[in-house]
């Protein structure tokens, strides 16, 4: 059973505009969330994280928002660049080492 | 640092054969994870080790799958016998005790079972 869901398998955005990637989870025990970015033929790389005590975390062009009541998080990329084209995975953990990943959203930034 | 190293990068084998995937974690990392990526289920955690000890193997799909970590610098994932439905990309990842939430992934092994 998928505890972390990314319902949009793909997203296309014009360069310079905002990209919004969404993620929903079902387990209320999750208290730490991450986003990973994956290029073809490479392993995922860590992008940004947020703990449940916050509702927003920002790192440069990347911002993650957490809505605990809705069990929803989102990743905003502003402005989007062609190099951001990749598959983005969200992941969640109830604590410790174990993380549950979503199925990924493929982002294409059109020049 | 070379990062997490996986071998082979690609493996093509026939149904029924034994397959062994190898992983060398980043030096100093004390947790190691094996994942399988499929289109339908995304990244599934198969098993993870902490200080070379298997902590949770509930994600291992069947008894055909086994994993070992004989020391801090090496782990194997074995499939015996392999089946076509095992075809996927298998990732190994490691994390340090100081940043347990940030996992560093290897490049993956693309397994094709015909």
C-alpha cells in the first residue's frame, strides 16, 4: 500500500515560471519529509527537507511547504530552469532511518 | 569521495539464474539501504542495515531475495532464482549517523531478466 503518493506522473513548465510538485501521505506518524531529484541513469540526490515542526523551508530557488492537517507537501521551484528537468521524488519518515518514497513526478522545463 | 559505488551497472540474465548486485557505501556511513525502482511503485525499500545489522527486511518481496552486509564497506543483494518480474533498477544508498535523513544513492544497477 502506497503511503506516499505523487499523483502527477509528469509536469511541463515554461522556463522562468514556477514549478509546483505535489505529494500526499497517509501516515500521520510521518514527521520528516524530503525531496530528491533524479536525472536519467543516475541515482536520486537529496534536494531539500522539512520536519513536521515547520510548515516551510526554503533553499535558494527551492521551497518546500508542509500542510500537516491535509497530509500534503509541495515543492516550489522559482524560477524554473531547463536544468531542473528531472524526476522528483518525495519521501517521508516516521523517524529513524526508514523512508517511504512516492512514485515520482517527471518535470520538464521548456526553454 | 567516490560516493556510493554499485556494480554491475547493467545486468542481463536468463530466468532461473542467480544474480548478485554489489554495493560499497560511503566511508563512515553506518546505514545502508537497498531499493528497487519500478514505474508502478516508484522507489521501494527492500531492506536496510544499521552498523552492518539488518534492521528491516519487510520489503524483500520473496525468499528468492537475500541481502548481506559482511562489513561496513560492502553489501550484496542476491536474487536466486531470478524471474522476469524482477527486472527493475536496483539502488543502494547510505547515510551517516550525523545526517540520518539524507541518503546518498549509488547510480543503480539496471537488471533485465529474460
